C-alpha cells in the first residue's frame, strides 16, 4: 500500500522508520495541541502577556514565519513572472515551505485572538483604518493562493494522478499558474508591508515610528524587501537540511546558486536601505520626538536590549550574509553558503523580534521603566506546535509527492544484481560461446 | 464586508479600497480555479489527454 504511493524512480526509507519519525515529532505536536486547548478553554490568562505586551511571542512567531515563508511568493514571482526557468526545480519545495509557514501563521493567530469562534469578525466588521485588517485580508487570500499552488503537487501523487479528472486539473492549474503566482506576489507585497507598517505608524512609540511615503511608513517597504531577501534563504536552508537528513542530493547546485545569488542581491540592497533607514531614524526621526538613538539601547537595567542587538541584526545577520551571497565563491563553498542562509534567516527573525518586542519594551512615559516579558510554557509550546506540524507535513510530502523533480536523475536507483543461479547459467553460456556474442551453433 | 447586506458598510474611499482589493483578489482566484475545474471536466469528458 505504502510503496504504491511513493513516486517512481526514487527510494524512500522503510515504513517503520517513517512511522517512528512521525511518532517522535507527533509527540511534540501533541504537547503543543494540549497547550493550545488550554489557551482556548481557559483563555489568555495562560500567557504572560500583560498591558505592556499585547503583542508577544505569538506575534513575533507570526511575523517570523510569514517572513520566512516569503520564499514562496518571491520564488514564484521569479519563476512564473520573470521567467527564471531553472527555479522550477525548487519551486515545489518553496511552495510547500510557504504553505507550512502561512498555515502556521493562521494557526497562531487563531490561538492569539483568544476567541477563535469570532475570527470571522475581522472580515465582517472590518476596521478599514487598520493595517492589520489589510494583513488579515491579504494573509487569508494568499493562503488560498498557496493552497492552489500546493494542490497540483498532491494531484501528481502516483495514485491520484491515475484519475483522469485530477490529472487534467493538475495540468490546467500548472498552465495558468502565472496568474496565481502574480496574484500571490501582489497579496504578499501588501501584507508583508502592512506588518511592517504596524510599528511604523506608532507615533507614540518613537523606537518603531518611521517617516512615511504617502500613507506608508518606511518599515512597510523594508518588511516586504527583507521577506523577499530572506525567504529564499530559508528555502535554501530547509532544502539543504532535507538533503542532509535524506542523505542525498535533491536539487542541482546551479539551481541553489541562482536562488542564492538573487537572494544575495536582494539582501545586499535591503541592508543598504536598512542602514539608511536606521541612520535617518537615529539622526532625524528620534530627535524630532525628543530622543537620542542611545536612549533605546542603554540605561535599561531591567532589559537585555543593548546596541549589540542592532549590530547583530544589521551587521552579523545582514551585511555578512549579503557579502557572502553576492560573491561567486561564497555561494559555491558549502560552508559559507550554510553560514549565509542561517544568518539571513536568523536576521529576519531578529528584525521581527526588535520591531515587535523591543518596541513594546521601551517605556512610553518618562516615569516608566523598561517592560520585561518572558513567555509562559503554554506560549512556548504553541509556538513550537507549528514547527512540529511543518516537519510532519514535510515528511509526508517528501515521501509521497514529487517535490524534487531532479531527485530521480541525481540519485539513480541501481538495478538489483541477478540472482546467483541466473548469473552462473549466464557464465556457463558465455563459456559455451567461444566467439563472444555468437550463438553456439554459429560459432 | 458586503455593500448593502452589511449594515456597517459605508460608501467611502477606505471601504472601497480595502474591500475592492479583497474582492478583486478573490475574483481572480475564484475565476482561475473555476476555469481549471471546468476545463478539467471538459477534457475528462472528451477523453483528451495531450499532456506530458
């Protein structure tokens, strides 16, 4: 039954090994589900959120996975709209990672709103002056697009593909995928941007506030830019991790290098824009609100935030990976490529942390102290829950769906050696045929 | 969310831009999927399989 579902031309681990992996990760998943049920049944008192931290670990995780899932929309844009044809060998995995990230984001939001039965209120009673309404709209629509992009993969399963209707549907969806990819890029541009815009419009919090271009603060563009830069890095990172775990090559080097090069230039330009933004904020925006830059990094005894976090975010996790990825040698050397994609992925997570949690840590009133926050175990468990869910979905998809089109070519399955008896007979026949290929009679 | 049906609906720029964008995106997604499904049903019915 199981082998009938595995794609042709590829080898997978035995079913018991697969089941064991699912069971181990499933245990973590169940822990998260237990914490999730506690939050839903008992309420948000299960968290350590407070009046200072209305946004906390969940919103950071939300923004983080949405940024890391940006590889799906950006790779899709490059592949279908800009015609980077080589990326077709990695687009399936980028879509899967994006699907996991966005479904995780929606799951986290469903936990975070405390009363998930009223989740539809944001659509029905939309606050049209809120950036988060735009996020909710775009996020939901884009998740629909990701489902549409993931569906053909499911339909390409060996058994499902035998049904003519599903075969035709999958083919037709591939044919007009450019429409969905372009719609996805449009939606992603706005929801990634609006997530950045949330802190950028907080004029009462000078640490997050930024100047505007029309109605959009600079953070709007920086968030979209960083997601387009770091999302593909995360796709490469997960691909490389999958290759390590599977113990075989799944995507050719030229494909990885092309995606790394595009991501590298995106990251390099983003870092330049981020440096300019930081400089302008430090010299113009913050002083106009009565602050100097170092107010936000020093004299905060209850908090861990120092200037180190800015250097780590922009320098170590921004400039360094960008420099590695824009050089040919940096991309081609496995160690530096690993370093760059890990740093870029961490960098975008750190950026989201700063723009969500450090913004809230800074005191608003002069007589207030820095606010501190440490998540409860329920918050941690429910944040790990989507990771476990993602691993399970990757395990299932990798086993049963043709995620990596180059896998069979890169890992040809050797034909089993003929049984000993047959080999002996063949040898004897060879001895009987002194003229090599001629039959005995002809000889 | 819906003009006329929703009592909170106001014909102002914010509502039109926000919900206009939403319905625009949903329309493209909906029409795209409808096309794929109808064409797949048609191809299946006709028995055409010029794929691969």
